[in-house]
């Protein structure tokens, strides 16, 4: 089960999203960022973000930035290793 973290800090669940669902959620082409995030006994190993988020001046995502230990803008999706082929 993936987690969508919006720039305002709200969190929504995503059940094994398709490429199209991920692109819609982040608002464009996706970029995969390796990370490690453990929540509710689940371990997430990747963060999906908008590849051009900085160019499009998306709002900083402070929650995702803390998790990934780097600046993240816009919505981000955290997935487990088995959720993306």
C-alpha cells in the first residue's frame, strides 16, 4: 500500500498505483528517488515525485523532504519495493 503525501502534509493511501495514476497524483512525469521510510510496520524504499516540480514552482513538501533528507516539492508517493515493476 503506497502513501501519497501532499505538500500540505496530508496523507492518503494508494493501492499499488499504475504509472498513469502516479503521474496524475504528482502532476506530471515521474522521478524515482531512493529512500527509506518506515510507517505502520511497512517499509517504503522509493519516493515518486514530479520530475519537473522545481521548474513548475511546486510548493515545498516539508514532510517528504524530511523523510528523503533532501528538498522535495509537490505531492510525493512513497512505495514499497514490490509495488513498482
